């Protein structure tokens, strides 16, 4: 009887042991797969320049930030350098009426005639931008940012009064260039805002989220309206870069190699560009670090938490309930997020990972039951 009882008891224990090993193997496989994905994606963002012997970054989060949707879109988009908050100051839905179209067309015609007369006479007067032009708020933001940049440059110690006067002249000339450019694009910007208004009303129409044709039309209009302002933003950014180069060109050769040159370079650099540069390096380092830790089974809980927070930030930029959002980004990251949560809660690094040795050492040294490194 006792022999039979022992045989009966041994079978369930053997089955449980076999099941535990299968689960452990599956957990290790999952950790290695997620770790390799993070690590390889991070390494892709960098390349080695043999001519300089340095690693360089081939990645920018600008596209990700610029295309953000949903409640946090403004937070993400304001991290992009050179945009001048166009998403809130230019991309404003507004119906195009015959009266508003005629008013803007008359103003543009008058502006062109004024500038032609000034060019022929050699005179120049400051043009006031009325509130009804579609870029009024955006151009005001651009001017504010440019004035701040110009002020930082002229405040650099060691510049001569002549250089400061030349910087002021460059600022005025660049403002005239911007005003001429925006006036030339005014009618297209007005049409763009009308398209935003049409899209807004289409999304509110019955069946916009259910009827296939309407859903396809909404997606198409979203893609079109997302592309339209990029040309204006890119052109204004190019003007800003030219403005900064022209200001730096005022420095003498001696000033460029002195602390004055470094201060001037910092003065004309957009702070957001510097922030984005370090953000790109941080994202690259995070993905490589999370991947390496998961591959080695080292500090797995911490790495899983860091990776999960990063994926949550990506998912927050494309919430699926917002029209025009890239739902594939959300659900793709959701699957890997679930895997990271499992790896973190299961302390997967203790199975065929370095966390096993750290955990045993921690228990031996500190006697902390159930604690994990």
C-alpha cells in the first residue's frame, strides 16, 4: 500500500516540475526576444564614423513628436525646434466665406503693390499684419522668438557697437523677408484652415466612425491636412537658420576662436534644438540599456519598468480613440508593454540571468527574504 501511495504522489510532483521548467524556459525566451528587440533598435540609431573615430547619432524623435495626436499632442509637438507652435497658432479650423476670401485677397493685393512701390523707391516701411490674416498669431510668435534670439546675440560681451547695429539691420531685413513670404502664402493658408474646418465637421457627422466610406475620407483628409503645413514650417525654419548664420557671420576670426564665439554660437542656437539633441541620445541610451539588461537578466525589474514607461509615452502620442491617430503604433507597443509587465512582475532575471546571483548574494549578506536587487 505504501509503495502504491508513493508512486501516486510522485507523478503529480514530476508533472509539476516539468511544467515549472516549461514556464521558466518560456519566460527566458520572452526575456531574450524583448531584450534583443530593444537592443537592436537602439543600436540601429547609431553609426560609427571611422574617419573621426566617433559614434554618431542617426536618429531623431522629431517626426514622432511632430505627428503626435490626442490630449498630449501639444506637449509632444512643443518639443520640436523651429515649429513656433504652428499647431495651435496656424492650424486653426475656420470656415472660408466669400466675405473673408474677398477681404484677404484685397489685403494681399494691396500688400504686393506696397512692396513693389517700396522696392522701386528704395524705401521700406514696417507693415502691420491685421488680425484676419490666417498667419497673424503664428507670425507674432515667430517675431517674438526671433527678437529673443537677436537679444541674446547682442548681449554677448565683447561685441562692438557696429556689430550690434549690423545685427539689428539683419533682424529687420529678415523680418521683411518673412512678411513677404507669409503674404505670398496667405491665400493657401486660408484654404488650409478651411480644410481643417471641413474635416472637423465631417468628423462630427453621423456615421463618421462607422461608415467605411466616411472613415476612409476622414483618414484621407487627415493625411492631407497633416502634410500641408510642413512646407511652411520647413521654409520658416530655413529662414531662421539663415538668420543665425548671418548673425554668426558678423564675428571676426579672432572672436570666433575666443569665448565670444562660443557664447555667440549658443545665443543663436534654438534651446529646443539642444533639448531635442539630448532627448535623442537619451532615447537611444534607454533602448540599448533596457535591451542589454534584459538579455543579461540584470536588474530586470528596473529595466522592465523603464521600458514600459517609454512604451507608454509612445502610446500616449497615438491614442486609438482620436481621429487620425496611427492605431498600429498603439497596439504594436501594447503587446510589448504587456510582455515587459510580465517580465518585471515575474523577476525574470532570476531565471538563467545575472539577477539570480545578485539575489542570492543579497539574501546571504542582508538576510532579506523575498527581496530583489
